[in-house]
C-alpha cells in the first residue's frame, strides 16, 4: 500500500495538481446562474480565456471533458460523409479519429510511429493530391499526452497555405493550453479544443472551443446533428455572460482564480518559460540515468510532459508500482501499445522547482529499488541545470 503520511505526488500529465487557492475558490456557495452575479463571472472568465487562447474570437465553455470539445468542434463544422485528414501521433489522436468515424465522417488517418508529431510535408502532399477539395478539415493534436511529442502547428498552417487548400484547421490543445505557447489567431486555427484539467490547473469538468470566423461560417451549412454542443446558443448567451443550460458554476469560480494566477500574477510568457525550464531539467535527468526520451525530434520535445522509454525487457508498470508504493508518487502509464514500455512524467500546471526535484528523486530511488539498469546522477543533472537557469 502507498504511504498515507504525506501529500500525494500527482505527477501524471493530467489531471494535474490543483492549487489550494483554486480549491478554496471552488468551495464557495453556488449562486443563481440566472442572476447578475453570475453574469459578471461569465464575462470575466470568457474575457480571460480569450487572452489564454490569444484570440479575439468567440470562446465557448462546455460542462464536459475534452472529449466533448472534440465532438463539438467536429459536429459544428462538418456534415455526414465529409472527409477529414487526421494524423496518428499517439493514442489521443487515435481516439479523436475514432470519434470522428462514429459521427459519420470519412477519416483519412496518416499512419505514424508515435515518436514524431504531424509532418507538415505530409499535410501539404495530401492536400495537393486532393484535386476535388474533398478534404473539409485537417485535425492535429498539438501536444500528444500519450507520448510527450508536440506538433509544430505554425508549420502545419503554412503547409495548408502552400497547398492553397480551403480545409479547416482543428487543433487539440488539451495538454498544451496554458503550458506551451499557442496562438489561435496568429496561427489561423479554425477550431481550438481544450480542457480544464491540465495547464489551467482545475479538476476535470470544463472543456472549450475557440472558433474562427471561417469555422462560424462553416457551422451555418454543417449538417451533423448537434444540440448540447451547438455553438449558436452558446455564443448568443455568452455575450451577456450566461449559458443556455445549467453551467458548472463552482468550476467557473476556480477558473476565474486560475486565470488570475496565469494572466495577472505570473504572466503567460513566464508560464511558458517555466514549463520549458522544467522540461529541459527533466530531460537532462533522463539522459543522465541512461534512459531514452520517447520523442525523437528535439523540435518536438514537449514542455508539458516527458515520455521515458524503458530498457528492453524491463516493465515500466512495475517501476511505476514500486514508486507509488514507496513514495506515494504517481507517474503516467504507457497507453495501449506502449503499455509496460514507457512511463510519463508530468511537469505542467501548478509546479515548481522543488516539486520537480522531489519527483525526480522519487524516480531515481524507484529505479534503484526496482533493479532497473541505469546510472545515478539524474537528480544532480537536473539540479545543476535549475541552479544555473534561475528565472
């Protein structure tokens, strides 16, 4: 059994640690969601979210997980039988593709090895070959939570432009928003999908669509069934701070507090720099241990999490179990075909240097207890980097 004498170390790549002050904000009494106090709250969080997405366009908040935001983005812009180009960059990209198929879309899934992000050259090639312009949307996962690989979305946008193709660009930022630099307007993304439980430092339960004018125009002719997910009523109500149905009021309290922390106190640029700094320190630890970072292209290293590949013949899930039981430290598991082959270190959200050092120390001690062939010194390597790169 895991020890219960101290606070649990939750270092999976989401849900992330919720700051105490956000928990205290959520703990307020629920108010009338048709009253004037709620309208002020609604306007406050919608304005703050626009700053996080770096957009002037509408942002919609759903009481749902990120999966709901996936469905909303597709259902509002596409029609049955529409062709969609998607890329197999990891387990969550696969799940989004499966959802699209269930909605009645024709999906062209570009195979991948899960160790690389979306290939911009492949995007351009596929779109140039689409002479009839049948592809209605390109869907990409910005940061693949199952692997620690970040796709280069500005290059994907440039590839679409070079091909001269009218396809919409839909991007999943569930594990990158408020952790990795992202620019909805500047990168001309049409629908950005996000969730509350990672960089926004909230419990699961809120999801988001950020919507371009091009996507709004597409919604007028889209014929996939939608009711709960429909944008029109959400946008109309949002202008006055309200919802067309009962909102997750207490989570919105927490969101307002988290936005204050991100935007007014630390600042987004400092948030992104902090995540990059912790990611680099983690990678230095992994290399010092003699283990392999799962992402292969340094341009695609994630600032939200690091996937660690185990030596051949070693079971990553056994290592995770040893670390949990010895130190009450949770690490992310390898999903589906990566089961037992890798573990994932989350370093996103409410996180600082001491939390990182505690996480890495727990891993280094756990590797030794589990008898995993490795070198000592990962903690020292990370500590040296952090000490020499103070904010």
